[in-house]
C-alpha cells in the first residue's frame, strides 16, 4: 500500500480490495486466504490479519447461526463480504468477515492483527493496557478497539469500504502452511480445527 492521506491509506485502492467473489466460497477456504491480508480503516489504522477462526451455520454448534436466522445473525447469512460485528461478555466487540453464498451462514472471526499503520491512534484507543505494540491487536476484542470498530460497523461492505472499513491485499500471500488448531473459548463444536494463524507471528492471541 502506498502512503498518502489517512483516508486513502486506510481504505486502500479499489483494485486492492477483495471483491464479493473472494468471500463467496466455503468459510474454511476464505478463513485461510484472509491470512496476511490487511484490515484497514478510513482513520488510517491498518493491521495485517495473522489469526482467524471459521464459523459455519446450522451444522456448526459453535456458531451464532447454529439455531438459524435471527435479528442478531442476519448479517452472517449474507451477502458475502460484509462485516458481522457482535457484542460479547457485555463489554467487547468482535469483527467477522462474512463468507459463503448469499443465504448460507458463514463468517470468519478476525482474531489478531499485526499493527502496521496508525499505531499512535491505536495506542490512544487501547489505553494503558497496551503497554507493548504486540498488545494492541493480539485478540479479537483488542483489534476492534484498536481500529475503532463497534456495533455501528455491523453490516459494513468490506468490498467497497463505503462504511470506513475494508479488507485489502498488498500482494502478500497467505502462509503456505498455516498453523491450525481447534477454536478458542467454545463450549460446543470444540473439536473442529478451524483456527488458523501465521506461524511465528508475534501478535497471535494467547488461549
């Protein structure tokens, strides 16, 4: 990504953004291909995606969509390429990239980023709990706070960046052999190995 005005850096060039076709695939494929892409905001805050988890629909007991379409999970059912943001533990926001075809639930939880741009703004947003740069985005709630993502971003179109947040590519390929484990913090669907991360990335969350 080239440097320039904060808004231009934050949203990237149109040709760098991932189109709907990127997301309209099985959620497990999209999850792995999102590794090393950039999550960017119009404020100029940017981070490289280094850890993800995939969540399906009615066949995935670990997913919000397991019991079907509800007002909360509507965004998970498409169209693909939207941002699904939910509130958890009464205090944190988590962000997901919606995958699968329109009408089929699937979302990729963005679990960790490596901060790249706008670090001062990230530090201000995270406050004194982020004593080190690796504390800025090393968890799903941390990264949303660092980038200023909250419930107002639910349903945002990641493919256009029209709501101030997008996922773009700077040409860095996903790792050829990402680390793979079971998902974190679930009481159901715990056996699925649907968590992937960039090996040796310092910003990966700690279970």
